[in-house]
């Protein structure tokens, strides 16, 4: 479990280091609390470990600690901040002589006031807290301010984490969208390819047939009616099929309709010089599918 944020707070004129961990709990070095109370850290650790209710109060965390004239990373016992009041209550003032008793009493009293100031925001409405602040001891006021700042910093850290998660989710969504766009583009290209390969529809084939009939009549006129209509029609179909490299006219693709129409129109005009082009040769693919009732 990693450290999320390094924190500092002042208490009774001394600066304490604390850490916010990934489990969303704040931990304070037990050795610093014990030093301030002038009690033995090892004995305090044993006291905590003997209490079943505080089984998860202690955690060993690697932090920077003073070492000779500098600092270095050391595994240090930390106590979870919410368990500090319980730990304070477990320290019996009567166990210590007069030289330490006053320090312990002051520390326990001030910490009780500071702890209440820190956590009272969840219990007392804001309009009442402002009035109560006027009567807080100086140390409790500092703790209250530190608590408000700590609460805000924690909220900011949570918001930043949420923003990061949203950013990651958005990046994943954008990646998925990009894949979808590529897939859609592929589908559209495939559809265009298939559209190009699609054979002519019945209305298109009927138009080709009507133009072939006109072209066959022109061939008969060219041959001065010495050719039967059937032979002229066969020649017309053969000419069209040869030009477009198909075995039968119904093998023409849908997108070749206008090209076939223009070819047959040019063949008809080549024979019927200076004659007006029949209407059937002017029906384009677009107009072929227009609703005549509109």
C-alpha cells in the first residue's frame, strides 16, 4: 500500500508528520506521540497490541526519518489517527511520576479538545460551529483549521482521482469509437463494392431491352429491310455484349446502366444520322427510378 499524501500538523508547538495512505486513513508516527508525552514507545506498542479492539491501529510504513545530520527511509510504526484518542485513554497517568504526569495530562486534555474540534464538523451544523470557535482553546482552533484544510485536501485528492478515472474511461471510449469508425468505414466500403457488383434491376433491364429494340430497327433500316428483325436484334445484343465484355446483357452491373444507354444511343445515332434521338435513350438511371406520379 502506497502513500497518497504527506501531511504536517502542529500540536502544542510541535510539528508532526503524518501520511494519507491508499486505504484512505491518516497515520501518525507512534514514536513522535510517545516522545511528546515522554513515555516509552515500546511499552506503548505492547499496550496497543494487547487491546483486541485496536488490532488494526498500528501499521509499519517506510517514511523519511531523522538520521544523524540528515534523513533516510526507515520502517516506522504508525498509529491510525482515529485510534489516537483510544490510545490516549489507555495511558494511565498514575503510572508515571510527577515529572511526567503534568506533560501527559496536558497532552491528553489538549488532544481531546483538538480531536473534538477536528471531527465535530460531522456533528454540529456550520452556523453553530462558527459561534463555538470563539470559545475554543488556541490549540483546538489550530487543530480545527488543520482539520478543515485536511478535509479539503482529501476531497481535492478524491476529485483528482475521480477526474483521472473519468479521463481513463473517456480515453477507452474514444478508442472504442475510433475502432467503431474504422469498422463502419470498412462496412461502407464493402457496401460500395457490393453496390458496384450488383446486377441491373428489372426496370433497368426493361430499359435496355427497349433501347435494343430501337437499335435493331435502326439496323434493319441500315440494311434496307433486307434483314429480319430477329437477326437485327441479335446483332444489337451482340454489339452491346461485346462492348461491355459480357456474355449476356443481363450480366451488366447496376452502375453500368447509363454507360450502356449512352453506348446504344451513340450506335443508333451513327446509323440514323440527323434523326432526333428517341426518348428511351434519354431516360437516365436517376430518372428511371423517379416516381412518375410526383
